[in-house]
C-alpha cells in the first residue's frame, strides 16, 4: 500500500491497523458504569407476594446496610415443611395481627411485611420473642430504614412493620438456609 505525502503524520496504531484491515492485538475494555447508574434498580414499589404458608417458624429478625439498599432478613427455622410465602406492601398504616390496632412507625412511608409462617410452634411455644417490639433491630444511621417493629403473630402468619424514609423501590425473595431453614429478605433501595 502506498502512503501519500500528506498522510505521513503519525497516526495511533489502532487507527492504522483498522485502516489496513488488520484486527488490533489489544482488547478494548468496556467503559465502567457511570456512578449515577451504579445503584439503579428495576424493583418498583408495588406489592411483592408469594403464596404458600409453612409450618416452619420465625426465629429472628436482623438487618444490614449495603451500598445501594438497606436489608431486612427474617429467619425461619427448619422445623416443618414448605417454603414461607410473604406479602410486602406499602400501606398507610401497619396494623397488629389479631387486634387491628395501628403500629406507629417513624419515616415517610411504611411497609407491611407479612411472613406466612408463625412465631410459635405446633405446641404454641413462642419461637421469636423480641426484647423490644417497637425496635426489633437498631437501624440508627441507615440511609433508608427508620424503624422495625413487631406487629404480632396470629393464625399462622407473622407481621413486621418497617418504617422507611420514603416510598422507594423494594424487592423481596426467599433464600434456603443451610439445614433446611429459610430467610425472607426485604431490600429497600436508597433512591429511585
């Protein structure tokens, strides 16, 4: 190939290789995601639900902070059969199981978390008894969570109220724990 005198300036090797129809020897790495999109979700804020009830029981509630969301985990033991279902929904007021009394919660929005598993066993013995029903876990310093409260356990299901900063995207799923138990996980994003 003949090169004209006008094009004798130095061109980057990639441009020369492409002009000559030669595949470049270096790989071009994809661009890193923009920081503004790093926490983007497709979760939405509509009700999340899974149907089945289980005879397994609620044994613990815990929480954690992540880069893009706050997480609530409800532990279910292996004493029984089935996978627990749930209904997680933004509501005006979370109400106590049985009585229907309101459960006051801090925050601009409230999530009702109904776990389709009791907090007592088949003999009526309690499997989860929080020390403080109004503050199940300490969420001080969390970006989204404001308060986690126990709303009771009645007729095979357990309700937890979650006060959050605002109505934000959320997701819910069930993970099988070692030994046959389960964890119901509720994540609430820090932003839309």
